[in-house]
């Protein structure tokens, strides 16, 4: 396992110090699986000021399609050949077709009746039950042998900086025969790795990260939690790997509880940095993909300039696909690790 980091520096003459030479370090890191690079740069204190969230939320309930008075009236239904009842439910949680589908089987699942839940108040049981509802849908597609029932993916965009247009907590749920780019790249690279090394990349990654402990967070049940060496996110990414399984369909009930608990630990830790937006996605292979391992990625989101709503992805990230992380993942790990001890 090769964790390649190329340390570099930029020199400038500092106008605040009589034009003295000033050296600013940065680093280019290469993901050990895909070779994709990430920049560790733009260093700053990893603390942000939250806006008045009550003010942000105020009034959004009146037009929210996911609130209990509207969800069964304004959200679409599946056609009878997919789900005869139209929608699926689990307690107060409701799953229905995505009104802006990006594939044949795009769905949305609400996480219950509460319109806005502060990040640190989202209960593990609510998160796990949302997973259960999505998996109920996936199993239904699997039982009907739907041709798109190959990759079973759950994503969560929480709060506006994540790309979410609705504050009411909900998942994006879809099954597809077409893996999105990063999933496909990871699956192909893990296949190549298995061919070359005769072992599973993700198993080797967990072993290597546990050995150095620099980015290892801990274990919940059998789920293994790590900060990512070359992250996509501006404040690092965390991955949770579930050993021995490749697909979402193979997650046990206990795994769902453990993944949900781990996510709440990350939310608690990132909240202390003033962060209140995140993306989360499942990365699932097909059941028969022995080279794959089920893992999820949690990636906090920020505004580069909150006062004018500047997002944390600019041309470098959007057009070059190069990510910027504003702290060393090992330092971010230390801030998160307290939750796992
Ligand atoms: Zn709502």
C-alpha cells in the first residue's frame, strides 16, 4: 500500500512583512487505489462560524413537499409495475420517485416528519431506518429481477452547501446498471488491484491504516472507520468499510445501526468545527464483485466565502477534477477521533 505525498512549497514576498520571503507549504497526494490526486493547501484554522440557522430555516416549512401534511399529496407515485401501492413507507418515512430522475429508478426517501433537524440532533435510529426503507425498495427491485438492480446506492445531501434544495432530511436512493464515475473508477481499480496483488484493496487498506494509526478512527461492530488519505472534501473525507461484503444488499441490520452511529459521531465532531453541511454516499459493488467492498464516504461541505454564498468547488475541482483540502487529513483525524475513543 503506497501513500504517496509530494511535499511542495510556494514562495511569495509578504506585503504585511516588508516584502520578506514567505514560504507556504502544500502537498499533492495520490489516492492509493485510483491514482487520483488531491491538493492539501489553503491552510487555515479548521473552525467556521455558523450562520443563524433558525433564520435560514424560517418559512421553508410552508412550501416543503416532504412535510407530513403534503408528502402524500404532492410527491409522485411509482407506476404499478414498479410499486403497486405507489410509494413505500417505514414508520413516518416515505419513499417515492424522484421528480428530477437521473436514471430509470431514481427515488427519494424522507427521514420522517421533522422538517429541520440540526445535525447533532439526528438520531442514529432515524438514519438506520432511512437505510432500511431504501433497502426495502432495493430488495423489491431485486425480487422482481429488474435489469437495473445492479448497484444499490444511497446518497444524502444535508443542508444547502451540499447541493440540497430542500432542508427536510431525505436520501437520494437509486439502483442502476450504470455505476457513476467515481464508483466505476474505484471498482475497476479494485479489480486491477486484486489481479495484481491477489488480495482485496479495501481489506489491505484497513490493515495498513490500522498499522500506522495516523488516519484510523476506530471500529463500530465490524464497520471500520478511516479518514481518507487524498480526500475530495475541503475539510477531509471519512470512509467506513464493511469487511467481507461487496454490496448494499449484503448489509446486516446490525451494520445499518453501526453505520448510522458512526455517522452521528462524525456529525458531532464536524459540528464542533462549525460545519453544518455534508454529502454522504454508499459505494456498492454488485453482489458477485469479490474485488469490491461495501464502503460509504462522508464528506463535509463548507462555503469558501459564506457572506456571498461561494461554494467550496471552483474551476480546479469542477473542471480539472482536482480537490482541495484545507488541512492535513491526519490533523483532521485527531479532531474526529475523540468521538471514536
Ligand atoms: Zn419539511
